[in-house]
């Protein structure tokens, strides 16, 4: 009995002497998180139809997550991803291997997302320091595919490799370097302490463009690509059909070059480190 009474007196004295420390957890409000992430990105499209993951490239992000409660939050983020692929990796598909196209592009994305935690998440509380979550959003991104020919870098969009901008193909307009994305993903996060969290997230982007790789429809007539002033073939002609580098050219006008019925996608996998933004609830007077 004396032990219990002594414990109660000690607790009461601690609350009176150090109220901020004893009641700090009840007073702390987790407003949100500022985060950074690093990882890898991969492209899926006309040059990677089998969803191969053999050529990942760098990706990074910064974001702010606003907590509406312990389960639901909203996020605004800016991300970078390097994407690229080559038909040289399609050695098991003879046609794609002979097609011999390739590309790289830098993607810069702004997105808004909503996150849902499966478990209650309260940094600083050991029993609520971990949760898996899902996320869904909408984004806008820029891209500009390029390739190398004889060691020289060429941006593919201005060349009109599928007849865009040519008077011979008036229905083929130059595509935009801006597109929309629908990010869908899942992740896990763990609170290291009251201030810092670590997490891992996989985010898949559905897009509304089929030109991340500059490949979509059919080959066009060589007449769409005027020769250089000295009479040599233009870079546009050589980059529109690179099968000549593997033997007999296969790019006959009207032959399928890509698949316009499906859009290009990309995915990122990143490790996140976030800093919790906290406020303090003022005690109410009795």
C-alpha cells in the first residue's frame, strides 16, 4: 500500500514539476512530413513489351505530406526519373532485335496524391510506429526522348521519325513533351523516433502518351526525310529506321514500327527519409 501511495505521489510531483515532458505526447500533433527519396526507375512500352526490369536507371523525389488524421494524408511532390531502353536487349524477339531502336529521356514530374495507412501511425509511440500504405494520385510530367547516332546525341521529337510534320503525312502531328500520369502504388514506413521516419515505396505510373520512347505507329517513306545538303542521308532518316545497322533494312512504309493501341508506362522504387513536422496543442484551462 505504501509503495503504491509513494508511486502516486511521485507521479503527481512529476506532473507538477515537469508538465511539458510528462504530457508532451498528448500535446504533440503530427502535422505532416517533409521527405526526400532516392531509388530506381524503369520504363515499359514499345521497346519493352515483356515488362523486363533489366535496365533500371536513377530516380529521386522531394515531397510534403499533410496528415489529415492518423490514417489519411495528402501529398504534393516533385520527382525526377531517367528512363531508357534498347531493342538490343530483345535478343529473343528477332523482329524487335532487328528493328534496333533505342532511346533515353529525363522525366520531371509534379504530382498530387492521397495516402491511406492500414495501421494507426504515431511517430514516437512504439506500438504505432509502423504501417503499410497505399497511394493514388494524378501528375503532370515533361519528357524529351533522345538517342545517339555515331556518338552524337539527337533529340528525336524534332526529327519527326514517324513522319510528324511532313507534308506527306499531314495527319501526323508532332507530339507534346508534356503528358499526364496516374501514380498508383504502395509502401511501408517506420518511425525511427518522434522526428524521423524511413520508408520504401513502389509507384507505378499510367500515362496518356505513347511517345516516351518516340515509337508508336508505322514506318514512313524515306521521302519524308530530305537528304543533307551534301546528299548524305539525314539523321532523321537514319534514326527512323536503324535496322540497316543489323543488315537488310526492315522499315518499309506502312509496316508496324510500334503499337499505338497501348500507352507507355514507368515505375519507380524508392527509399524515403522523412522529417515530421509537429505542432503543440495548447492546454485548455479548467
